[in-house]
């Protein structure tokens, strides 16, 4: 379980393909605090630490993860958002995030406002995920509030702190991101569907 509050950025140093799996090695300032078998969210994808060496650690993504996320397009040198699992009893500063990506989206537009940014994302409506105005959404693991909610599109407003401390600063039009929709909204939607 995560909160969507990004702790730090990690830099991908190596990507190895083994059969259908990807082994991804990351350099991070939190590596010394990690343990083997620990869960860490990488751009919102919950992955297990399988090896640690000095400032580097490695995680493995299976084919199911590769198919549903943007992980297959990651490259060495790229920066990704990192968050360790929340501790029981800590404040929930973001929202309840499972680290289970629902689908990907494309950054359609970036607007600079007076001291902030508005990013607009478009996603495949055929996967039946929804957003609501002022609801929660996770973009690359970052807990955000939806504005301009539409059938297959939404925007988020980014303050300078979030811009500087996440990989939003590297986004451009066409960037592919991971989305995790609000878990409570997903349950409500499913219950409604079952009652039809």
C-alpha cells in the first residue's frame, strides 16, 4: 500500500531481458535503506527488490506488468518516481494507492500557468476506467486531484514542489504515463455494474 507521495527520483542504470521478464537496476538515494523482498513503487508500479549492491538495487517485472504499464519503454538514464510502501500508523498525505497500474495514458497538453502547470492526459475509454471532478488519480505514482474530468481525458494541476521532485519535469507532449484510478471509485463502479 502506498500514498502517492513521491519520496525521490531513481535513475535507471541497466535493463536486462530474461525470457518474458525485465530486470531493472536503479540508482537511488534510498537504496541503503532498502531490503531484499521489499515493495517499492516505480512510476506507480509496485515491484519487489530482488538484489542490492552499493547504491544500486534491482527489481523484476513480469510479462503481465510489461503489458499493462509503460515499463517496456523505459530506457537507461531515465528518471523514475520512487515511493516505499507506507508504514502502518503514518499519515496518509496522498490517497490509498495500491501500486497496481490500471492502464497507460498519453500526455496530450502541457500548459504553463502563473507559478504552476496543467497537464492533460488522454486514455483508452474502452477499459472502462473513470475519473471524477476533484477525485483522486495516480499518474506515474504521484497522487493528484483531477480537474476537467471527461470521458477519456482529465487534467491535473502541478505545483512547483511536485514539478521539481517528480519526473513531471521531464514530461512533454506524447509522454506515456501509468495511471492508477481511485480504488474506492473502482469498487463503487463495479457494484453499480453488478446491480444492472
